[in-house]
């Protein structure tokens, strides 16, 4: 197996936690323990940012993000959702990413923000991909708790050919557990990007070092490893997408900032564009040169993302 390495000049910045990186566990409403990390700035925080992970992202991937927000006098936090990273799993096969409903993930995000984050400011959600969908749902339910969020490549539609434009059909299907708990077709356990049907690292980010982070930590720490999602996870994601595409539901949402990437092969930008007219107020940012993972892209792209998110947090 190819060994994933980060160059020495980038290693400290990307692969070591900030000095103020504090790990902890919190118990969700169903008794599952979820791993989280917080990094508060040395000066009094002027706002709080929670990064809502994409599918299969470990919290270690956000060391650099934490440093960048702390430099702007903003607190930073992230937690591993149930089913990925250091948090627990729903199935005996720990490689399978599964879900019993995205409303549980939304409830976990709200509980984390209420009980773990400092309450001196509203929380600003920076949600990526799957995390963008979950962040929007949490913001809809608790506008008193959150500022306007930044949603990067939010999952309102999937580019996977078997699913694209069929999300509503899959959401309505009644499937037995032996199917919902099975991998998606051709799905399998953990492996490096670029193998076993996964796109290569450079398809997710064009930065030569940050693109490796997704594989770097799970290769180094096997406990972090997870594989493909189950059919049940995809179905629950589709059900959440159907909620978030509903015009009436969208009309109840406050101001939102949404970024789409011009070279995204994971989330369907067309579905994102379709929902925008139904929102009361939306700022749409297009990163034409970005791959899917704009928070881990080149400095020009991620720098704009961080500055925009920081401005939202300073309003909290």
C-alpha cells in the first residue's frame, strides 16, 4: 500500500494539533459517545465557529482550520458524527457508514452547540458537503442558537449516476434492514482515495499537501478508518435532501451563504442552484477553480472561505 506523506515544510501546520487543542467526549440523546475537539483563542473570543464535517472526515483534518480561526480571535470546534472518526458506530462492521436518520445528526449538532460551546456568542456553522445539509437543517430548527451559516458544497443532490435526479424515489422506498445495512453497490471497507472505485486525491482538492489529509490520518490511525456508506445511509441522506428542497421549508430559513465549486464531482450544483430562489436571502459564492473540498483547497480559495465565515461569526 502506498504510504501517504505530508512534506516536512507542511507537516507541523497540517498534522499537529494547535497548543490549545482540547479533546473531549459528549453523549448524544441516544447515549452514544461522540469525540469532539475545541480550540479557543488566547484573546477573548469574538465569536464561535463549529465545523460540520463532510462524509468520513476525521476531526484531525481541521488542525489548520482551527489555527486560522483562532488567529481571527474566533473559537473553533468540531466533532466526529456517529459513524465516523473517533465516534461510535451503529453497525458491527465498523467500516460501514450508516444512519438512522439525519434528524439524529441535527439533534447532535444542536446539543453540542448548546452544551459544549461557550454561550457568549451565537455559533457560526461552517458545514461542508453532508455537513452543509446537516448545518442548514440545524439552522432552520434553531435560529436563536446559530448565526447565518456558511455552507460549502452542501449536499442537496448527488452526482453519483445511480442516484442523481432519483433522490426522491430512493427516499420513498420501503427497504428491509438486510438491504439498508448493506453497502451501496460495489461498496467496500476503507481504502485510499484513488483505489477501489474512489476518485484520486487531486479530484477533491488541487492543493498538493492538503489533498492528502483525508487519507493521512486514517492510514496512520486505523481506528479512524471507515469505508463506503450503506444503502440505508444514502436513503436517509435522500430523505433529508427532500426536506431541504421543500420550498415552504426553505422559506422559513434565515439568511444563508452558500459556496459551490466549479469542479465538484460529488455534490450536484444544479440542485443547489434550484433551491436558492426559495430562500429569503442567500449569498452564492462560486469557486470556479475549486474541487469539492474548498476548506482544504489552495490559499486563494480557502482564504476567502475563512474570511467570509469569520465575518459571519463576528456578527454573533
